[in-house]
């Protein structure tokens, strides 16, 4: 996606250990999708999402519908 070219995205991603980078990409993808649906654009605060991942955020596989 285009956000992967962003310096802010790359900086936030690179601040994480290699093993957390796929988790970061997933939360960015999901957050961008939902902000696009709700607000019409996929704004993401990459540093905030990186901090969430760094502090233990992980996706759940089961979703409550």
C-alpha cells in the first residue's frame, strides 16, 4: 500500500523489533481501513500504533460480531 512509502510509517516500523513488524503492519492495515470507511480517508498515527504494538497489542483471531 501507499502508506508503506511514508517516512513516518517506515520510521515507526523500524523502531520495532523485526518480530513485531508484521503485527504493526496488521494494525496499520486495519486502522486505515476503518478510518477510511468511517471518515473517508485512511489517516493513521503510525507512532501511536507502534507504541501500542510495543506495549503488547496483538490481534485476536476471534471477532465478536
